[in-house]
């Protein structure tokens, strides 16, 4: 009898705790998985496409793919396909010479919320490095590095080992001019 009351109270406390926790899905819904056909991404609001017969990229605005996130309109989603199969997804920040978008820390905050916190030093605006995660079969790399023109190149790269290796091979063949990019 006493154990039953204790169990009920513990259960009620746990239920209350779970109810008070905000369960938010921070991850963007990219609407396509690695290896799936390009036809799936063509159903999205694509504003640009580029590439060759082997590598083809499609761009969408982050607001269309991640409507519940606080991402600026200058943050883009890039889907890259090898032939007809999705190989990589990148979230790219398009900065001006003042790094206005990166200085808002929107992509960095999204990455921390979605994939886990990482050390950015005292002032995250001065973070000039990268961080990587392996989650299941996904490879996730966040990069925020100033280039020689002092413009921050900030992006989130998502792929898996299979397609990352395929991309390396294709890019090496393109550099050697064995195939046309």
C-alpha cells in the first residue's frame, strides 16, 4: 500500500516534469534523405540550380525549409546530387564584407541547439574554427572561418560516409580532368 502511493507520486512527478519540458524539434526538415532521387527536391521551392551531368546542386531559402527557425533570408540550403542521388546538404551563410549575417550567430545557435553545444570561447562572434559530429551514419561539420578577405565563411555540412567518399572521388577526378565537372 505504501509502495503503491510512493510509486503513484513518483509517476505524477515524472509526468509533471515531462509536461513542463518544452519539446521542440530544432532540426530543419530537408524533405529528402541521402540517396533519394532528385525528383523529390524538385518539388520544393528551388530558386537556383547549377552543375553538370555528374554533380548538380539546387538551392532553397532556409525560411522555406526551416520555417520555425530564426534564420535570415541570406542563409541558404544547398542540396548536391551525384547523378540523381542526394549526396550532401549544406546550410550556407551569405555574408557581406561586414559579416552581418554571421555576427547574428543564427546558424551557430541552430547548430548548437540541433547537434550539441561546443566551445566557442568567451565571445562566439570571434569563433574561427570548425566542429564535427558523427550521429548514426550522418557526418555533420560546422565551419566558421574568416577567409583572406576577412569575410566569414560559415556553413553546416551534412552527409554520410558513403556519399562523402563518392564526392571526394568525383572531385579528385574533376581536378585531374579525368571527368568534366
